[in-house]
C-alpha cells in the first residue's frame, strides 16, 4: 500500500481509503483566533455531516508550516488553509496532497457556498 501510494514527501492516499479526507489548518493570531476557529469547526461539522471525514488541527504548539508538513507526510488528500482572508471573504483556500500541501504548493480557492459539493467533486477528480 505505502509503496504504491507515496512519493518522496510521504503517503499520497486516495480519498476513499484515507482515514482523514480533509484537514483544516487554521492560520491564526491572537486577534483572529476565535473567529477563525469558529469557522473551522463550522466547516468540519458541515463536511462531517455530509460524510466527508474531516479534522481540524487545533494544536497551539505548532505553526501552520509544521502542520501542513505533518498532514502531507500522512497523505491526507485535501488541506484547507483557513485564515483571516478566507473568513472575511467567505471562501476557503485548498491544497491537494498529490500537488503538495506545503508553503510553495499550488492552491485553489473555493467559495463557502456549495462547499460540500465542491469537496465531493474534488475528491472524485483526485481519484
């Protein structure tokens, strides 16, 4: 399994078999933390309610770069970057594991409206 579904940065799991299909990485500071965390758990509830296995990385002892590397290594197919701009713009920024989840990887912007359908389509496209 690992030999087939991996690259030099770790696992690259297909969404159907990934234990966590979507991880939300909040990008916060002291002023924005409450609002961003509320939105993160709102998105998690929405996605989990539709059957998409979602996790919020709410650890305070690591910066976002560490978190992205952590989840990239574990092969989570979709990473959601959630910061002040995303909350204020009613959108999310997404990176896909097969393209890399780190700082220099390509990102895609999705509106909050139709998020579940967008995530479901993205997972089908990954397959």
